[in-house]
């Protein structure tokens, strides 16, 4: 699908495309739809930017931004589920894929921070096990 070989970049791109595909036909609730699409597609955009970071710190910053967007996407998926804007099976699948990306981002950040030897506390992912 993409010229990038990173599994994280590939999964985030696939997630964004799937999210757009499912949200496109949703009528009404424009603000919720827009927020979910902005956050959900921003994950992959920040991961791709990280691949071309000009320093290790820039790489970490972009992945942390992607992680924040991933968390926000989880919130908007909860809103979509609660408002029944998409069928439950579709929301469950999107949550699963978002959670997988969240775990991968957390692992990547922890590995990079450990390799940088900054003594930064690891990111503990409790969010991804919620669903």
C-alpha cells in the first residue's frame, strides 16, 4: 500500500483509510466526525514525519504526538460508539486496530528512549487493554 516498510507506518495508514471509509457515509454529527477523522489520520502523518526526523529528539517528539493523537482517537471512538453512529462490530474492529497501533507506539517510544539513555521513565500503556 505504501512505499514504507515500517509495520507501524503501514498499520497506521491502513487504519486511517479504514476510518475514512467507514465515516464517509455517516450523516450529521459533523463535529464528532471531523474530530475523529483529524485525530485518526494524524496518527499516521506523525509516524511518517518521525521517519524523517532531523534528530533523535525530533523522532521521539513526533512519535509522542502520534501517541497523543491515538489516545484522542480512542476518545472519539467512544463517542461514536455511545452515539451509535457506526455499527458496534465496526467500532470494535476500529478500536482493536487503534489499540494495536497504541501498543506499537508505546513500545517504539520506550525502546527509543532506552537506547538514547536519557533515563526517562517508560510510557506505561493502560489504555490499549480497555477494549
